[in-house]
C-alpha cells in the first residue's frame, strides 16, 4: 500500500525503535531524522498493522492543542 496524498503537513519518515504493549493501548516510539516521536495507538492497531521494531513508518502529526510551560531555574 502506498500513500498518494495526505492533508497533514507535519510528516516525518522514520523507523520504529520501541513498542510498549498495553492491554488496550500501546506506545510506539519512532526515530526520525528530527528526533523521536511517540504515538499512543490501540494495541489492536499495532497487531493489524503488523508493527515491529525496525518497521519503516510515516508519522503524521496533527495537533489542535499544544501547551507550553515556562521553566524557572532552581
């Protein structure tokens, strides 16, 4: 399967570095050329997509809310 067109501008190609399986959801850590991206997806999707460490994936980031907090030195 190939992706012909996606309406998400923030796309990062990478490889799965780690999968933390859970009963319902799993964390998938993807190493990209710009750093790591962590996605929380259903464990069922991990199985159905046959995701494994080393699998090449495309991360699609679409956020409607990003919060920032200023850190003060101790």
